[in-house]
C-alpha cells in the first residue's frame, strides 16, 4: 500500500515536492488555507488588471526548465517566456542606469558610467559564473544535513569566498557608488545586506547579467498554474480553503493533522508553510526550535506592496524599475540594524503591462510598487498612506510625469497581511536570510529530529529564499523522504 503524505501549504516548494513524491508512488494530498494555490505567489485580478501579488522576477530559467524536465516536460509546454530587453532600469538621484539583455550592452553601460569598468566587470561575472555552476549543480542540491556537504574539490579551493562578503568583493573592483549599488542589488534577493552575504553568492550576479531577466506571459502565476496542472496529472489531490489547525503526534512514531476540526491520518506530514508557524501546530515537547532561537535569526525583509491600476500608459519606465535615488546604506540599516520605518525608502516598481498587453486593459498600466521594510514593524492604514504618498511623489519626479490623477484604484499588502494570509513569522516576506551563519547545514532542518515522519520545505530551510530555491527545496525534501521513509 502506498504511503499517505499530507502536505501543508501550496507554495512553490510544496507543489514541487508534491510532484516528485507523486511520481515516486506516494499518495499525496495538499491542504491550502487560502482560496487558491501558490502561497505568496498568488494573483490579484481587478477591473481587467492582473497583478502578481508576490514574486515578480523570473531569474535562473535553467532551474525552472530542469524542474519540468524531471517529469518529461518543458516550460514551453505550459507557458511562454520572453527575455526582457532592457532587463531593468535603476533610477539614481541624477542619472538612470539601464541593464540590457546581453553582457555587451551591460559593459557599454558600465563604460558610460566609469571608463575602464567593463574590464573588472567581465572578470567579476566570469567568477560569478563559476560560482553559479558550483552552486546550482552541487551546493544547493544538498539537504543541509552535514557540514561535509560543502566540502568538495570545487568549494575547498574557494573557501575564502565563504568568508569574504559580496560588499568587499565588489568594492575591491569598483569605485563608482552607482556601479557598486548595481552589483550589490542582486544579493538582496537572498534577504541580507551585501556586507553580511558571502561573496560566493555572487552567483546571483551571473543569474542577473549572464542569464537575464525573463517574463512568463500572463505573469508569474502561470508557473503556479503549470505546477498545479503537473501535480494533478501525477495524481496529487489539492484542497483549498482547508486550514491545518494542528499536527497530531500520538507518540514520536505517529503523525497526522487536524484540518478544520477533522483529524486526518497520515504516514508522513510535510509542511511548506512558514517553519515557525508549523512548529506552533505541535505540542511544545515536539518542537525543535525555541522562540529565542527564532528571535535571534536574521530574517529577510518584509514589504509594503501596492497594486495600482492606471488609466493611461506611462512613460520613461520599463517592465522592472529600481529607485535607488536615496541612501542605500541608511535604508539597509533601517531594515537590519535598528529596525524602523525608513525616512527615505528605496523602492521597486514592476509594470508587466509594458511588455505583456494581457496584464492591463487597453491604454492602461498595471503597477506593482514595493518598499522593503523590517519585519515586525507596526502596520497601520495611516502608515501605508504616508508611504504611498512618499514614493508616488518621487516616482513622478524621477520619471517626469503626472500619475496621481490617473490612478483608478490601489490595493495594499503589508506586514499584517503576511501574518494573516501566510502565517509568516513577524510578517517577513522572503524567509530567513542567507548569511554565513544561516547557510546550508546551519539553516532549520528539512527533517524533524523529534517526530518521525515530519518534514519541512520552503524558504526558511534549505537552500533559502527565492522561487528557484523553493523548487529545489521541494526536490530535496522529496529525495530525503524517499531515502528515510521506505
């Protein structure tokens, strides 16, 4: 008889794991508390406008392709991909840097900013490519069980790059502050300050400049739909509007769940929900990590998000836009060092309708605004309004146009919503940061050490934050289950 697996949550890692486990012959059922699958990668549709309410960057296309290839499929069996050109714009106070879709274009832009800078850039990206090959084909494919997983002939010769930081590496080779900010930006996806992120993670720079930025037509939710379709074709049952209230442990060898008051027996329980929240579903004796443990971790930022419908096409913008027209270091301190609402926040704006007409009505624009903030801050309607006014005024100034009078509607999402919708610890948006002391085997484990048959996946465990790592996390835990639960 096939073993029965209950999966809590339906984010990328849960959907990924469900596919691998179903393919291996397990009887897999997903329980999702919200009305649709996708976890943080859900979708908002309103008045003809379509918004991805969570992830909006499609990087590392090879990871997505490998996932679908594992099931005899390809991404183009499910959705259409376009490589963005330019990939994105960065707005500084007095200048705009445009990142093209090819290294030659990017080198030209670096030379425009600082003569001679393309030479160290090519060397930096070449090293980043080496790191990418090692990371994606080796390091991130380990389950985080032992420190010896990191000891390979490739990593041992680069051990210094785990102890130097991205910030040191970048500043050693570049002096122009705008180029420094441009090269430090990609590691923000890992959830930590550049001066706390090992230089080995420069592989994110290769993901950016080397592999490029892509867009699935219809938005990031198309990936969720594709994974849901694949999972169901493999026999996975998916139940939405099903809130898991408790993980039942009769003894250390028996595990099950309570869903909306109903007890469901399982051979194995896998949680892709927030790790901290999942442990609160257990009686205290069966929890691995204390509240003090979680409180001492370095968490990735939360976000204040706005979903805005505009009644006209906007000018001087691209699909992805970064507004670095204030002090990067001060905003980072407000997130990580002395958590507070920033006075002059950096922010990001995504206009998918610039390249994908399906995302907005004719002659309109779909706008997604994001301000990174510290998790655990006070979140009120007044603060949300205050910060929208701050960034929309700066947006108008930097892009030289009036937009406020062309807003049809705006919706917001912030810390309180991350907690209520996703049970997110302190309302974080991206999980636990990939600092040196929170990398690989130093992250919370995929397998419970206290409850037989209980496993975890997602951004608080290995490999870490981001959509491609979530796909990999699902694969890792599925392999671990197959190894242990025979």
